[in-house]
C-alpha cells in the first residue's frame, strides 16, 4: 500500500493508509506502561486470595506477615470494612435486580476462588509476595454454586443472605413493544404447518487475556490524588472513585498511560484499583500493584458464559416467521460494572439482518461462585450473532437449501434501508447483497462447494466444511436517551477539543481512551482534512483527566463513530470562530468568507488567509474585530442519534480429519462494510485481530473450573490464546455504504471481526460433519469433541436440539448428555 | 547477594543481585530498561524476549546471575545510531502492532528468527514466532512484517 496518491480535494487524509504515529515509541521500547512507573518511596502490594470458591472467613492471622522484612502493613477486609468503598454496578437491568454488595477486600465471606481476602503492603513487590505467603487464613468451606443451570434452580446459593441466585429477568417482547407480532402464534403455526428449529447452544466462559497484565499506581502526595491504571475507562474510573470512596471528584486525577490491550477486560472498576487507592491513602505513600498473569486470568473479569435456548419458526419455503430467545447468563459472584447489561446488549441483535415479524427475548442473569463476568469484545452481540447464524444454517439444512440462499431469502434488501427491525432499532444503511457477492467471489464459494461434494462422495478421511456468517451488529455506544431507557447509569456522548496553537500546530483532546486502536493517527487524519492542516502538525492527547477533562472512554466500537463525530464538530466550530477574524483581516463581509483546504478566502477574489495565521492573530489579539474572543479553540460534546450498524459476510473453509477430529483452517474471507474508512491499515488490523479472537472462541479458548470451583485454566499453559502457528492469513475486502448518522459516514469496526467469525467457524465445522448427522459441536470445537461427535453419529453433542423446547422436565438434565 | 557484570545495550553494568532475581526484573527494576515487559508467569507469552549473546531468550526464564559476563540486547538497543532495525521498520510499515505490549518481544524474536533463517516461508515464520503471544493483531500483519524485513535484507 502506498501513501503517495493524492486523494480527492478536501479528503487528503481520510482513506489514507497512514502509518501510525503511535508506533515509534512502541517499537523502540520507549513506552509508558503503568508498571514502568517508579515514584520515590513507592510501596508495593501483594494480594492474598481465597483458594475456595465459597467460604466463610473465620479468622486471619497476619502476625507472621507483619513481621516479615520490609512489610509496612497487612490489611484484611475487617480492618478496612468502613473505608474501602464498594465496587459499583452501573447497569441494574431491572428495578428489582438482586445484587450483592461488592467489597474490594472480602470481609467475612469469599465468593469465588481468587477473591482478595487480605493485602500486604511492603517496600518491594518481592517482599510483599513473600509475606503474603505468611498470611494464615482460616476458612470454613461453604457449598458453592458453580453450574449455571443448577444455580438458576437455587439448589445452592452463591450468596445465602440473598435467598436466590436469580439476579434479574429482562424481557423484550415485540408484541408488547409494538415492533412485531406474537412469537407464540408464529411458533404454533410453524409447528403445525411450517418448520421449527429448536436448539440449545452454549456460550462458554472466556477470558479477555489482554497482553498487559492490569497494573495500578496511586500517588497520594499531591493536592490531587493521582491514579495511573491500565484501564480503558479513566473518566468513568474517576467518577466511580469519587462516588464510592468519599474523595471529591475534583481531588482525583486518573491517568491511563500506554495501555496494553483491553478487549472489554479493562472496562471495569476493579478490587485491585480500590485496594491500591486505599493503601496509598492509608500509608500516605505512592503504592503500586501489578498482577501476575495467573491473577489476571483468575480475578480479572471473564466474558460470555451463557446457555441459549432458541426457537426459530419458518414457513416451509424458508421464510422466517418468529424467533424466541431464552438465555441464562452467568454473572459470577458479583454483578460487575456492566454485568447483566452484556446480554441485554445482545437482545437487539438476535434478529440480525433478517426480517422476523415476531420476536421474544428474555435473559435470566444468575449469580454463581465464579469470577464475575462482564464485557468481552463484542459483549452480547457475539452471543446473538452466533445463535442466529447457527440457526440459519440449521434452517438451511432442514430445508436442504444452500445456507447463503436461506439468508438472502430473509435478509433486508439494500433498497429497504433505513429499516426498523422487530427489536425496534433503525438500521440506517447497508448492502448485504453486495458484501455477500464480493465475499462469494473472493472465497471461490462454488468451487469449494464442488470440492466438498467430491470429498464426500469419495469418502475422503479429510472432509471440507464451509461456514457462513452474514452478520450485523449494533455499536457506537450509545444514544444517551436509549441508555436511560435501559437503566444504564451514564450517558453515551463523547467530547473533543481542538486547540489552535499560535505556531500553527493543533492539539486535539479526546475523551476516548485508546489502548491499541490508533486514535492518535486516525484523529490526526480527521482533523488534517477538516482544518486543512498537515497530518504531522496534529497532536492527539488523551487518557489523563487533567488534560482530557471530559469523556466516556473507549469500548463498544464507539470511539470513531461517537468520539470522531465530536471531533468533527469541534473542528467545525474552529472554522466558524475563525470566519469573523478572517473577514476582519481581509476587509470583507463574513458572508463572503469561504473555507477550503486550510485557507479562508473571499468569494470571487484571490484574497485569502491561512488558518494558522488566524490562530496567530487570535493569540496576539492585536487586531481582532470588536467583541470577538481572542481564541479559535473549540470543543464539542456529541450525543449520537443512533447506534452504528456495520455488517459483512464472512466465509470460512475448514478441513477436518475425521480420523482424529483435527481441524485445519483452510481459508477465511471477510468482506466488511464499515462505511467510510478513515485509515484502511488500522481497519484491517482491527478485523484481523477481531477474527482471531472470534475464531479462538470457536476452536480453542475456554475458562474451565473444576468441581470445586477452581479455575484450572489459570495460566497461559492452559488457557489457549492462539499463536501465530495456530492461525492463518486472511483474505479481506470491503464494501461501503456510508452511515447516515454521522458526518463522516463511518461505522464501528473494533468488535466486528469477533462478532462475525465465531459462527462462521462453527458453521464450517458442523457443515463438514453433516454427513454423520451432526448438528452441533459445543465450543470450543476441540479435536476430542469433533471426534466424539463423529463417533456418536451426531447424537451426543446435539442432544439438546431434539428436545421439545418448552418442556421444562426435559430441559433439566440436558447438559449431561452433551459432549464436555 | 551476588555480583554480576553484564553488558546491556552496549553499556557495562556491575551490580549485586539476589540470586533469585530474574533477568527481566533486573533489566526493568535495576537498569530502568522498561522497554522489556512481563506478560505472564509461565514463560508462554514471550513479551520479555531479549537477546543474550545474540540469541533470543525469554528473560523471565533466565536468572540475572546467568547473564554474568554476557551481553544482553533489548528492544531499546536494537536501533543503531537513530536508525531503526529493519524489523522495527517493517513492523511500522506493515501495521504489525496495535497496543504494542507484545511488540518488544515479538520484534526481538523475529530478529533472531531472521538471523537463523534469512528467507523463511510463511510456515517457518509462524512456527518461529509460536512462543510469542499477541492478542491484538491476529498475527496476520506480524507475519507480513517479518516477510517484509526478510525481503528488505536481501
């Protein structure tokens, strides 16, 4: 890719594959990770964590630890019960949601294996860790609620004082909402005269596994208490610290320096942050805590973990008529920051790109004695997309038609946009036909189908499977009014400032908080075009609440579509502020001033003044029109009017060795429509990384607990984050239908790859195994599970699908037959 | 405490270290070489990869005392006279990094791989980087970068 071609006038930068500004420091090791910070007199923490999933803390003997070398203090939950604050749930999804109080250090009961029960403060990290070994905790083990389905039946209580594990039941019914018909009628009709697809799918528990372990430093020695944290959400963190620890917000500064990935896993306010905050305030010294990888996997929040009971109704010709979704979602032992809201984010997406006339969704969130769950890349939407894309394949199989054909029959046609869905969303733009046609060609769909046929007919031990995923998603979180309707605790706007420096350079301050996404580069491109300044002359500042005083941070593929629009509006205000000054200097009427490519000209003349000159004029203030403020600096806070709806068609081919169950990915094509692309290099990178995370859910990753509730996949030996040797090179392309809800026409891309790829891969695996009568393989589709599915002639792993969906007695033990 | 003499990025150091000190902790905490990072505790992720006498090692898996009398090169010492190493340049050109946390180790491993095999196939690159985890890029552009650096070296 070259960067030399001059793009169209006014768009010199947008669409340009600019190499990233961020790279220089990252490729030379001149980085500022939180763990790099060393402050004078700094103390270090080590956590003492419960080895039991559920246990009463009957006593803690800290005497030996307290006398260990260079230990400053040892604190238990009891010691700090009154001052440690609580960890908040910002999204109570129902008014009657049951949620336990979440203390940073457990006070009298540990509720998952890995929960902090005491903390050691020492002069070095090694000494703190040594002393943590000396803390003697007496536990009285309690029965633990571990299995999600059993927990939903309240057989064992995760929090006995709450009386139930059921946290909240959230329901959407298109018949009640006025957005569609009655799904029960559709199901009855299909049962008698049409096709009913009933399935139960498992969304296994995953771990975000960002590469930089979480780290936090608190310096209490200044007028403001300063927290550096490896977080996605410095602004929200500041607000929550103020709200729950009694320190005025104006006395808190939060900094997210270089942050090594997040994927939702750093969209959290963590016990470790609160404990470090507490330790620094207690000791009056700077304090640092950096987790080990094992701690990160065990106690950083997990993702997914749902059972999905699904019923799709269709006519015999394959037209979908209704969709019913019934979820159980495992919250873990606390309702985390977004917590139960994650499955609700999926509620609007099960209908996907298809024209369902009737829809019913419900989710029961359930407390268990496991690590809390929260956002992980896609957050609710991968679950929804997986379910519907698997179901569409099942419907195609049932009817004996091609899976692309059944999709085309039911999807929204390009001329039908804007389209209001059965879930009540208005999709602004899209062209599913175009993306699919392109993907089909790039993939060589027909040729691969022919090869599949040949292999089937010849009884080749290596079978070919072809998987389809024609996904959309809702991102760009989010219109504040909608969040209010959903009882979310904050808004969804974003803030940006543009400062015109007197030397002609431009400082951009954004409320988004990048941790690998390349905002410094992309935001520079946007401002360079908007103000006609050089890409190199734009500096993007973020992630420090003292500099970026206002923002709602980065998650939910929101940064460009919300934060980028705030930036566009701030830049446009700069232009408006500059016009009267330009008119004054050019001795013209403001109405005659035109702005183009960085120059303010007078219509019909060749007179002009550059924006940099106006910045200097404003700075000196020597010659400004009367009453005009001596600055061009502007800011904007933008509240989106709608979500963003990227879409695409992903096609995956896998080869399965039917003798061993081994899976080899042969080809993966992704044609995404993310509207207007600001930087194709960054967009491709987001898709590549997203794909691998989604593929990893399909094939490799699972957080596994033993029967005692211990996480047995608590290291990178056991939790299978894929390597370069596990993955392949991808074939990407794009179609573009600009979004109509933001000035640049952009759509979110951060989560798209993850959302799309999981069902594409599992559909491919199942497609390869269909001759054996297999209809499902539970994720991750390990060689063992695939081999068993083949041996079982499809019976074992698909047990759920054959069952009457609404017969509760039959549902009770369905998990037992599934292949583990 | 044990006295060690070690050259890191061309500078000689002489320090007393606890025998249990890992090389990565010595580099980060004593020498301030924070370009090298710690990503795990089981030597799986490779984020801490450096060169010891010109060969890649995971510095979480080497004791500081084992580096006595030897030369360590970290990501901070890879560029020479302000000129990026070809692999660093290729990572930038090919967008082979996003958050950048795995990057120091990934680059050091890639340099070692190319030292051993200047013209690797895609398969050889993928196998050669198997000990280094990246969560952002899906490896696609990392492989491209190593291919680009290999091509540029010819």
